[in-house]
C-alpha cells in the first residue's frame, strides 16, 4: 500500500506516470476511512468546538482524499480506458455515499453550530467566520435537518444523481469517439484546410484505413462545417453531431432516460429540502436572488440583442442567396456561409489567421501577459504527466513559488471534448507549512502534425486565455483556509469573472504581436490583418448572444419546475425558448440537450446563466484597464497596466471566496457592476440601458 502513488503525503506531487487504475480503489477506501475517523473525532461532543480542534484536523485529512479523487476523475476525463472507467465507477458510489454522509452528519453540524455560537467566533478572522457560516448553510442544503425516511431518500437521490451524471458524460464521450466518416474521394474535401486534411489522413492510417477519417471532435468537425464546399458532407457531419447520444443517433448511447432521470431527481431533492424547485435551491448559493431575477436579466438582455441577431441573419441569408447561390440556408450551411461572408466583408479567413498563432508562441504570450499584470512567472519542471502531450509547470508569483499548472492542450481519442480547469490540490497552511495549489488546464486543440507546431484559431487563443483566467484564480490565491478557496466558495455566477476578463487581452495589439509568429516565416501578425480581425470582433455578436441566452433560459426553465419533465416536454421547452429569443432553428430531429454536458454532467444545472451574468462583471472590470490604459510610443492605448493588474490580482484573484463576490468587485471597481461595458464591447451599446445588470 505504501507504493500507491495516490497515497503520497499531500505536500508531495503526484507521479502521474505511475498511477494505474488498480491504485484508485485501494487509495479511495483507505482515505475515506481515515477521513471518516477524523470526522467522528471532530464531531464528538467531548471535542472542543474550536477552529483548531474541529476544522483544521478534518481539512488536513480530507484534503488527501479529495486530492486522490480529483486525480482519478481527471485521468478518467483525459486518458479514458475501460480499466480506468471501471475503477472510477467502482469508487463513485463510495465517494458519493461518503459525501452525503458528511452533509447529513448531525454531530458535525452541531459542532459547527457550537463554534458559531461561542465567544471564540467573534475573535476569528472574517474569512474564518465566513467559512463557518457557509458551512452551516451547506449543511442545511445537504439535508442535515432531514429525519427518518426523508433522510434515507435524500442519500439515495444523491447516489443516483452522481451515477446518472457520470453515465451521461460517458455516453457523450463514447458517441463522439465511436463515430467517424471515411472519405476516400479527395474531391469531397475541397475547401477544408490542409492541416485538418493531413490530420484526418493520419488518423485513417493509424486505424489501418485508406483515405481521410473525419470525426466529431472539434478540431475536425468545426473546420469541416466552416470550409467544406461539399454541402452533403457538411450535412452528414451536422446530423451526426446534432444527434450525439440520442435516440436519433447510435442508440447505445442514448441520454434520453438520463435527462428525464436527472430532472426528476433534482426536483425531488429540492422538495425534500423545502424548496419549490431545483432552481430555487441552487440560487441559495448564488449572487442572483431568485429565478425571476435571472429570467428578467436574460430577457432584458435578449431584448437588446435580438434586433442585432435578426440583422445578422438577414445579412447571412442575403449573402448566401446572392453570392453563393444558396436560396435557402439549411443549418449545415450557417457556419460555411458565415465564414465566406466574414472573408468577403473583412478580407481574411480564420485559416489565414491561425497560421500566425502557433501553440508555443501563444502560450508564451499568455504567460507574458500574466507576468506584466500579475507578477507571474512560469517554468517547465520537466516532470512527466499522464500523457506525453501534458506538461507540468511551476508557477511563481513575485518570484515566490505559488503552485503548479498541469497543461494538456490537444484533442485525442479517450479524452472528453471541451476545455476546462479543475483543482488537484488547494492552497492551505497548516502548522506553519504552506501547501501550494496544483491546477489542471485542459483544452482540445488540433495537435501538431508533420513536424510543425500546433496551429490555433483566434477562437482557440480566446479559449486558452479564458481557461487561464480560471487557473490564475486558483493559483494566485493568498487565502490559507481551503474553505474559502475560489473553487470552494466563490458564487457560481461570479466564477466566470476572471476567465471572461482574460479574453479581452486577445484583442490587444501589443499582446497579439508578442504571441503571434507565422508557422513558416516567423513574422508576427501584420497590423493590416489584425485590424481586419479587430473589425470583425463583433461579427454576428447578436446571433452569438441570443444563442447563449437560449441555452441559459432553457436551463433555468427546465429546472424551475416542481417536478421532473418527460423528454417531450424538455424538447418543447427548448422550442418555446427558441421561439422567444432565437433567430436560428435546428431541424426537428436535432437533439441538443442530449449533448449538453454542462447541464447534466458538469455542475451548471440551473447555473448556465452564470456566463452572461459574469460577463457583465468581467466587461466592467476590463473597462478599468481601458480607463487606466498607458500610451505606447505609437500613441496607441495599452491596457497592460501593471498597477491596475496588481489591483485586480489583489482584490479579485487573491481573495478567492474570502468575501462575497460583490464585495470583491466593489473593492476593485469602487462601485457595483454596470452593463454598459458589455454592450459596448459587443457592439450593441446603442441600445444600452442600466436595467439588465446583476446587482
């Protein structure tokens, strides 16, 4: 057992290269038992209700358990194998049962109440008072006050929810991994960028096939939809992607029953805890007060965006008809025609732009921005990780080590799609010893090919900066108590503030020149090409905005119900939302919810509105950098102001969840958030008003 790499001391880095599926269950069982014993000791009425006797011991031992489980979950997501999946799924009920047991532990709850009501509480630092108050709230939301049969039902619901969410995620991964289209006629690939075709050809050869193997992974799917002149090819891939994990696709992976099950379980959970619905329950831990406030916010934003979206659509249809001879735009035409219109209007293509954004240079440029603004330096440790593509980086803040960043940027078989950040280990200080955070940053970019570095689209660059904002939120924390770390206690509808804030720097000339380098010539992006990119920044922003609002309204409406919904009502709700705010309408057979992992497997249930809510915060925060911009030698504004950057670091990033997000925003901005900057950045400021804003 001592050889188990998941059981190393918490201050030792995990050696991912030696972690095997067989290590997971023994480690999880051992650490659950150790943590259970520590909790029982802390919960004993004989144990003094002090921070040192109650909270410190539990945090210390539970930190090892949650670190091991985080490693298991991460590996299951990025190097999924049948053996790893089996090991993870064997432990999932154990971990779920244990988490539920903690939340229902009346003895521990009583101890927290004793500490809260004791004279010592007033003597604690404000951050520790907040941790205790949040813990008491979370105990109540975890069913600690339930009795008898209701208590048993709650535990059963939690277990079933965890199992259903995991299966939903597996179905999406498997449906994408198992689908491919082998193209043997090169003429069908006309228009698709060469690097995408090269990767498809290499994929076919790897699988013992002749031709080009097209898949539903984004580095292949998106360029096909944008560039393939073969309309039937676009239709084939669109239909395959639109029916992922549904009864319309490979029925082995149909998520229909899991959607119905999860909505039913969530409604039952909320009722047991005394809430009208799941949305009301979730909003107990958010900045937003209630579902009506969220719905009003989204609808007011939709009212501002929809006229712009309708104009975008009219222009798209006219261009398709008059220039491309497409009289009626089908859904599989939209991305293709949009890219042709962009090229015609702004005289550049995404493929042309991405020749300048090689992954090594972009990553270096990102770290350059972090250094100027936040005093961050990054160095490669040379340590091995779970895959040759993954890198282990040490992060320093003002010259002092502050954590490790585990970077895994390329798409591959067995890796979940999308981009995300998670924490392996949280910052803490115990017995005078500082434990620094370890953070995962995962993307799914096109891997390098033919001896050349990976090429990123500008959207890829934005995605990387976005995820880096999340990572910096964890890495630059100065909060020594894990209970107030960013990912533990920042309100969900504010957690996207740092990530969306970082996206803005992808549009700054100084940043772009530093991180662009043509794959063949090494030249930075020409100013003329950058100006075209900048001019197109808000291209179709109206359509993009109403699409995000569509997702958010759909999420809030299906969770703002007293009971679960059958799939027919789920789809009808989506149609109703589209009729209210959308301008694009997929075919009847399209099954978007079945692939909506954010809602059903990613923790965003009744919370997808957070992206738009936090975008108000992030745009207003960035406006502070615009207001304090320096002037370059050429007379241009330069938002890389180190003084403002340090204030953002110290008032937003460093404090994590040590205080409510609204207080942190006010500390940085000097006032509450306003929507004006978001509307201006989106090109919709002519209809600006202050009403649609989070407060």
